[in-house]
């Protein structure tokens, strides 16, 4: 079966393995697909019984990119990723072209500092938004906080952030505006600790030379991690006086699940 027969079928163009649990890949983009940087779609592979195995995935590439990029976990016995982790360039992949999501600029009211708060593969929507010109046009400062247990899990984000300055479209816009704060909670690295703790204690402000704490007047935030992380960050942002927003009622911060946990 090819794209001409099934318009939902796209072709893998590139695969990069970052750790034994994480990989990224790029696929062809259907001409008709329009999305806002930060949104997610359903992607998958054909199942044994002819029924596709589909899962939600944040689009990690920006809206202007000719291809689509995704950043994925490898769950050893996961119905999709136990197979998806073996894809190679040229392989077909199913993509349902109905992008949705709340991690979009439209869902935030204007502010001066924008915080991207992610754990694990929750970095994916920010890989899109960091390459989105609107991010750099709308804010004076963007702080990318990404926390993982181990140092190797930060590699995809680290490489992406390092490439921003060289990006012909946004390199000039990014200059002097981006503060990157990768932390680990198990491995020893330059910055250690949970995002919730470094925000609450003021450590991140001290490390980056920023004025704190967060305030609804200047700060906006986008959050993507596990359910527990999202819940705890939301409680913290509420405490600082920020209000949650949505597509229909823009606010000071927005939240998306990076995945749905066991038994949830
Ligand atoms: P599943 O049966 O779906 O999951 C099995 C178990 O693995 C889960 O119960 C959970 O404990 C764990 N798990 C699943 N996904 C993750 C993850 N990303 N990180 C850590 N543990 C996980 N996944 C991505 O890898 N990249 C994305 O960009 C992405 N975007 C998502 C956006 C949304 C809105 C949602 C709801 C989920 C997203 N996911 C993403 C999760 C994705 O939909 C699948 O759960 C994942 O691909 C695993 O699929 P599976 O069929 O192999 O296992
Ligand atoms: P920790 O190692 O202290 O649990 P996980 O792999 O469990 O999804 O976690 C990814 C990262 O997010 C880890 O660094 C983990 O820190 C951190 N984390 C998990 N839950 C929370 C939470 N509720 N608040 C803040 N950080 C969290």
C-alpha cells in the first residue's frame, strides 16, 4: 500500500536512536496537513488484525517544516513502540492528520518571559515551539527547563537547543533570548533537581541570573510531563498567581500530558 492508495500513509525519512529507551524520527508530511507548533496527532502502524495501532504523538517539528519529526519512548512490551522502535527510512507509517492540543501560543495571553517546563519525552512539543518564529517574536526571554533521571536522556534536547543558533530561519531571533536549564534527578550533572523544587526554592533564578519569583504580570508557562509532574507544576504555578488557560479561554499557563501512565 502506498500514499496514493491511502492518504493517511506517510514514509519514514530518518531515524536517530538517542538511548536504548529514546529515539526520534522524521516522516513525509501530507501537503494538506496544517498545524500549530506544539500540537499533537495520532500516528501508528498496521496491526495484526488489519486494525491500526495508533497513539497520540506531539509533533516535534515546527509548523513551517516540510517534514514531520517525532521524539519517542521505547516501551519494551508497548503495543506500538515495541515495533515502532525498529522503523527504518522507507518504511510506511500511519498518520491521522487531525492536529489538536493546548500547548499553542493562541492559548496564552501576552507576557514577557515564557517558561517551557518538560520531563522526559515531554520535551517533544517544545522541540516544535523552540523552532517556531512566533515564540521569539512574542517574548523577551524563553527559559527551557527539561528534567530527566539520567544525563543521556537529555541528549536529544541538548542537540536541538545547540542547533537553534545556526538555524537560518530563527537563529537571529533566538540570540540572547534563550536560557536552557537541563537538570537530572539521578545522574550527577551541572544542574540537579526536579523542576518543581528548583522553581519553588528559587535555585533556577539564582543559577540563570533571573529575577524571581514567577509572576502573572510577566511570566507565561507551557507544561508537558507525566500526570504527577503536571499536577504538581500546576499547583506551584497557581501558588504564584498564574491562571490556567485553554484554546477557548487563553490564560497564563497551559498543560498537556506527555503520556498516560499505568493504570490511569
Ligand atoms: P502504551 O500502552 O501506550 O504505554 C505503556 C506504558 O508505557 C504507559 O502506561 C506508560 O506507563 C509508559 N509510557 C508510555 N509513553 C511514555 C512516554 N512517552 N514516556 C514515558 N513512559 C511512557 N509518547 C512519546 O514517546 N512521544 C510523544 O511525543 C508523545 N506525545 C503524546 C501526547 C499526548 C497528548 C499523549 C496522551 C501521549 C503522548 N505520548 C507520547 C505517549 C504515546 O501516546 C504512547 O503511550 C507511547 O508511544 C507508548 O505507546 P505503546 O503502545 O508502546 O505503549
Ligand atoms: P525523580 O527522579 O525525582 O522521580 P519519570 O521517568 O518517572 O517520568 O520522571 C522523569 C523526570 O521527572 C525525573 O527526573 C523525575 O524525578 C521527574 N519527576 C517525576 N515526577 C515528578 C513530579 N511529580 N514533580 C517533579 N518532577 C517529577
